[in-house]
C-alpha cells in the first residue's frame, strides 16, 4: 500500500470514528492514535526507511530465488570450473566474515587455499567433496 493511500485510509477511519461516535473520550483516543500512527509513517518516510509490507510474500520469493540460484550453481559446478571458483569464493567469504580481520583472512585464503577450498576445486565427485568441505568449514567455525 502506498504512503498516500495509507494516510488517506487512516484519515478516513479517524474521521469516521470522531464524527460517527458521540463519546468525547473515544474521539480523543482516536485522534491520539491517529496522530501517533501518522507521525510514525511520516518520520519513517522522511528518513527513507523501507515500507512495512503486510501480507506480501516478497521476502519468501527472494529466498526461493536464492535457493534456485544456489541449486543451479551447484548443478553447474559438477562439470564447470567457474562455478567451483564461485563456491570457493563463498567459502573464503565465510572464513573472512567469521575472522577478526576480514581483509587479511581474505587475502591469505586467496593466496593459500585451505583444505575445504582444495576439496571444492579438486577433481572427483563434486557433491561428495562439497559435503566434506562444508563439514570442515562447520568444524572450523565451531572450533573458534
């Protein structure tokens, strides 16, 4: 829902309650709630915060797309060297993210590949090698 529609809807609801109901307390409670909601909406819009999407499955679709992309990448890595390099870069990124010094770890692993990277880049059954590499990465991360 766009900002203008949301503000118009809240304004309409507030006017219906304020003028439709005769209770004085209910009118003021409605005005206060509307003012708080409007200020949150407008401050969020002014600050450039992402809108709250209610009832949409956009994030779920993004996760599905990521899973499909990763699945196709693993399928291509069975026969291609480029996809294996991309997966090896993901392993380097995992180690670098977990370490204290991202840049130094990244450079070190790019120049001197560790065992999980050698497994991924090596020949043989790719899926078995990938599974062993993931187990090694998991063991290294849990060790720290």
